[in-house]
C-alpha cells in the first residue's frame, strides 16, 4: 500500500496521515490493513505513565535522545484525554519535545479518539500497529491522564514504566488509578529531591506482597533525574532486561495477543456502530415512558 | 419488579443488588427494565469532579449533610477506575464518608465496570437509572480519576461541579483533562488558603471567552472550605439556580436524552459482545500473518 511504503521510507506526513485514519476510525484504513500486517512485531512499545508533575515528558525526551544515540528510529504517541465538547486534544507540554522536532528519526504525535466507540482503548492498538509497520524501532506510548482509559491503554505496551516522584502525595492517591499493578519498571524521577528512601520503602513494601518465583518478573526500581540525564542509562538497562525476560518467558507474546485481541474487538465495534439504529429517537421514547430501555437496546441491534 | 419495589421501600441491599447487576452487565437486569422505567426523572444528579487533593470526598460529605438536613434521600455513586489486573475498585477515601454509614437516608457505593465493553461510560447511565428508580432525591456522582472515561461519565450529570483548589498546579494541568468545559458550577475549595484571587482570575479569564447570551449558562464560581462547612450554602444555591435554569431552558431534557442515548448504546454493545466470536484465536492468526486485522474484525462480526 502506497501510504505504508512512503511511511516506511521515512515520510512523516504519510505516518501522520495513517494515524489520522486511525483517530477518525476511517474505513480507508482497511485498504492499508494487509500492508500494515506485513510489517509487524518489530517495534518495542514502551508505555510511560504517572501522575501529573512526575516528569513524564522529560523522561520521554531523555529516552528519545538515548535511543537516537543508538541510531534507532523513535516514535512518540502521546495519549491525551480529549475534551468531550471541543473534541480537541490539548497539546500541553508537547512543546517540551520541540528539541526533537527537526530530527527526522523522531516522530511525535498527540492522539485523541474522536471516531472510536471503544475510545482510546480501541484506537491505541491500531495506532501502535501503524507505528510498528512504519518501521520505528521504539515507540514511546505516553499517557497524559491517569484515568481508567489511560491505564488500560498504557497496559498494552510491551514494557510499562510507572513514574513516581518523591514526596508527591501518598501511595494511596497513586494506587487509586490502579497504575502500580501494571508497572514493569518503577521510575522514581526527580530523585535529587527529599523523600526518595520513603518512596522506595513504600514500593518495596508493596512489591513484597508479590510471591515471586521462576517465571515472575519483579519490577525493578530505577532512580532518575531526567532533567540532567542522571539514571537514564540504568533505565535503559532495566527496559532491556525486561524486554529480554518477556521475550523468553513468552509474556511478550501473550501481551501482544491481548493487544491484537482488543484491536480486533475495537475494529469490530466500529463496524457494528455504523450499523446501529438511531439511539436519539429511541432515547426520547424511553424518557416518555413509551418503551423500556432494554427493549430499546434490542431494537437498536435489530438491523445488525 | 420485586427488587425495585424493595429498593424503593428503603432496603439498601436491594439497591446494592441492582447496582451489582449493572456492574457485571448481567442479563438479569432486563427483568427490572420496565420497573426501572416506571420511576424515572425524579432524582437530580450532581456530578463532582476535580484533580486529586481538591477535596472531592469532603465536598461530597458536606453535600450529603446539607441535603439530609432538608430531609432528602441521598445516594453517592463513586466512580473508581478499577485496576485491570485485580479487577477491584479501590475504596480509598470512602472511609471519610463513614459518618453517614448509619444514616438510612444515605446510600454510598463505589462502582467499577467489569462486565461492560463500553466501560464506565456505558455502565454509569444505567447505574443512575437504578438510583433514580430507587427513589433517591439527589444522586452525587463523584469521579476519582480525571481521565477521559471519568470526564465522560461526570458530563452525564444534570449539574456538574468542577472542584479546584488555590495554588494547585496551573490551569494547563487542569485543562488537560478537559474538565473545565463540562463545569456548570466551579467550586474553589480550600478557599482559606493563599492564591484564591489568582484562581478566580484564571477562571474568569477563561469564562470571558464564552460569548454568553439569553440561553447560555455562565458557570458561577463558589468558594468553599468544605471541612468547616463554609460556603456550602452558596454551593447549594448555585446548584438550585442551575437546576431551575436547565429545567426551563430545556438543557436538562437535552442532557437526559443524551444520557439515555449512551445508556442504550452501552446496552446494545453488551448485547452485541455476547454474540461476538473468539477474538483470542483470531488475534493469534493475525500475529502469525495468516489473516489481516480488518478481515479478522469482519469475521468477528460475522455471526451477529
């Protein structure tokens, strides 16, 4: 497919166009489907998440520099919650990454999920498929929020980094979003601040609940100061170790099966949505007491 | 329907049971469908959202006390992002509401959305329908996270309170989650702290972008110190004013049509999901390069 070939040759506009097709759940993506599948499984997807203020963008930027130093092509997919009214993705601190804007080996994109019924959870695996097929060696999947959708999305990465900063709220606040459980590597960023030992102790206490064993990965805790680059080498090593472990243990394959499974379900839902009846009219009839909601839902699916 | 009648008579176990049916997307809910519809439109649903630490639980608790003082029955639905691995909703600071635990006019429940394909966005309107039918006068819909799902859910309320605290990060951080646009009332909590004028100024600046007009609601800004109860009366007045405005302007009806519309789409998806084929097997075939993802998605929907 022409678009995929152009993207693989390094044309960022072709990559951007493919991602726009994903974002709007365009049927035109179907034409690229076989071409996308022909080039799959190369990219290592690194998820990056954590509460606002822990330094996700700075870590992402540091990782871009490090992988570029190894000659690898790097894509960044920033998953922004879109406003339900403006429909726009807030670019926010994307500006911090402008240092990489002129590097042809780096592709950066913020993504919302306007067209998708299944939201980000459905759109993200398709976007990862596109970036993988476009020939990137590393894809950094950064989430801006830490809500349910965002946790679900970042959990689809091959290696998940959960960022914390010392002294930033107690563990309970962080645990609320359910992000601790998805960590493959914990990153305590801003590690030049006070409170690092307490944060490490909290994490170790939590990790001790994990019984461990031969085939169990215990997430390492890496300390970084992303603004100075301190600890970034340790972080790269930890990611490499997890990558190797997950490859040999079969965990990587399992995770990718799940990712494709969600992708297929998301695509199937998009297909189904196009065939659903008019819910607005039925909703008015439910409010008027003319039809009960379950029957209305059945009517909606009648013509599938 | 027996369960709905028992719930309306004030049996909290019956209400809890109905919500469990929603949470697990149980087909048994269909039996209650007509009974639920027979008692709709009474409850006023107040959405409460804001970044962690602004005092959502404390405001919720203060509102419970205030409405109970008016003799109203109050339900609280706390929407927690559930961990994708444990499947459990983190109860977190629900404990702060234990003061109301022995009050029979108050029902408090944390909710995840395990069974729902459409996630919280699909489960929430059904849960609101249940609480409305169970005879509550006020339903407080509190979101724990501020991700895309959570914003979508709280946007379904009749009146949306967006909480801020002075000096808590800049406006951009808050705007990221897209929550400013859904506010019907802004609440600056912890208003005894420094930085209130700056927060008010930021909000006024943003609101000034709104052209206003006859049929346009300009969200008022209310200052509270929820721990002492200061400003709670002002908050109640602001909610009442919005309720009256939205009733007369037709905005309330429009919002409820949209809520039911999402509910119907969510129920329709749950029906469809039960009929989808096995995505796991197809996912393995996609990874093996045997079938392209779009074709696999079509196969998934084949037997609908």
